[in-house]
């Protein structure tokens, strides 16, 4: 599994890289505060596989990095994603907001 730091995610945003950012937090958390991307709550992620890109890197973010790290293995297997193209943000949204 690959991790990105908040700074590395910021660089991807700044460079306008083509990737998909998926926020696994609950709808109300995403609505209150988010760093971009789309919201697919953890409870619905496996029934929403059709919303996950298979043609570009996918970055998952949550409140701590633990939930996103936990789902990556299953997501990669179900969608046949390359290990190099799936990431979890260390520290999640709080780390991004604190560091950026």
C-alpha cells in the first residue's frame, strides 16, 4: 500500500495532475469541511465501485488515514487496480488542513 503526505497531495493539486480524490468520511463531515474530490462514505464504498476511476491514480482520504488504508486492498482487488495508482493520505483531512 502506498501513502501520500498532505504536502504530496498539495503538490498534485498545484501541478494539476490527473487523479481522483475520494473522501470516505460521512456526508455531513464532507459537507462541513473537505479538501476537494468526491464523497463516497465508507459504508457505501463497496456498493459504489462504479464511481471509482480505473484509468488514473486514485487517492483516498478520511479522518485519520486508517479507514482509507483499510479499504485500499479490497478496492484494488475488486477493480484490478495497479498498486502504484492507489494511495491513502497519512493523517487524513486533519493532517492536510494542519499542514497546508
